[in-house]
């Protein structure tokens, strides 16, 4: 029996085909329409419906490139199930190079949304009804905030033996954070519906970071193989090693001033170790930032200017710190950037 077409926003996609769909979302002051761009790849054989989306924060553009490369991959030509690929969810923020919507709301705090609410609430409701509610599995692509960078990591609510935990392990990045759900986030909404969902965090806002993009593409493909959407890879049967963090915390600026880092992203640090120094421009007032636990630096500020209390170094804690260090070092060696030729 032939598989039924897949329908999204009134467009029917036949089995064994793909289609680009512009989902109307709003209009600008000029009356020009804005659309959420979507591509649906509908396999001939049945299987999961995986939603992969980027730029729910409009300045987090690494996910846009991950989706582009995913759609160009030859691996998806023999897809089982259906892939819904959305490179840019927050089209307002993407156009303006900002994290937020025009009303300064964070779209990733507006789910499930309401058709009668704020702009953020309406966009969330539209995305939920037209796109997200059709997915059986979800991968949400993020980066660090502006002037902050994240080591490639998966954030998910992990339960032993769950499909979410299996997807996180299959993705193949060195750090997995057992992260609490944030009210209003797409991840929290999907989880409330029983949809296994991962958040991939890597790189910095408004930057293309190849060491974040390439692992993201490979990670999504690994998850698709785990779900049976793609044939198993002949190259490697097991994903790279990953360690689950048992918690994390930020080390903050003790005073206002100029930051001089003493560590790097992915480094192993010990409790009490100096992570950086903040000083006034003359050097008359100077204070150290110290690690409050043993762990791995999974995020840090790239901006040398710091206000008192500002989060500067994100340190994840592990029960097996040496294994975590080895996983990070192995990952970094595999994805060491090559110079342009």
C-alpha cells in the first residue's frame, strides 16, 4: 500500500519527494509578507517525523548552516519517514541580527503560545500548530549568546532508558547536560507532549564556527540513523565518547573591568583555579575569577569588557572528570579547524 502524502501548511508532499514551503507568519510595516521557510523531505518508506530547526533565537546562525548542509547531504536521498527542516524560526530576529522579536520577547519563552496573545505568543502558536505538532522527534539548534561561545554540547532532560537519552548519546558530542526544562521553551513544550527532544548548543551568536557546524551536521545524521531514518554508516558503528555532566555553574565577574582569561574553552579546571583576572584600565584594582568546582569549561565570554556579576566562565561538573577530559580532547582533535587554502 502506497504511503500517504505529508501535508504542511496546506501543501501536500508526495512520498519520495521534497518541497520547500513558505509558511506565512506576519507582515512588516511596509505590508511586505514574512514567511518561515520550511523544507519537507518525505520518504517512500514509513518512519519517524523528525523536526530539525534553527534560529529560534534570531542571532544564533550556526543552526541555519547546519540545516542547509543537512538538506544537501546525499544520505537523506533514501530517507525513511519524514524530515521537517526549518533553518530560521525567528525570521524577525534573523533579519535584524538580534536574538529577540520586535517586541523584545524571547520566542523560546513563548510556547505553546496563543493566537490572541503577544507577537511572540502568536508566532509560537503558529509554529506549534503548523509545524512542531507534526513531529514525533525534535532537534533544536542553538549557539551561545552574543559575545559568548559554547563548547558543542547536548542539553536534554535525561531519564535512564528513555528515547531522549538514547538520541543524546547517539548525537556524539563530548558533553551532555541533564538540563532542567525552562517554562515557555520549545523543548519544554515538546517534552510535555511526550516528544523526545534535544537542544544542541555550540559556537557563538552571529558567527559561523566550523568546529560547531560540522559536528552538528554529523550529530543530526547520527540521530537519524539511530531512529532508523537512514541506513547505518559503514565508517563507524559507535558515536564518539560523551560524558553526562551532573551539574554546571557560571563563574562571575567580581568587579567591573577588563577581562584577561587564563583558561580556554574545553579546558579541565580545578576548584579554586584562577580562570581569569578582571582589572580596571589602569591596573590599580584587580581581582581574580576562580572556579567553584572541578570541571570542564563548556562556555565562556569572548568580550574582554565585564560588569560586576556578569557570567564569564561556564563550568560543567562530572563524576568521571578524567573521562570527560578525554572525551573533549578527542573531540577537539577530530574537529581541529584547517586553514583556508
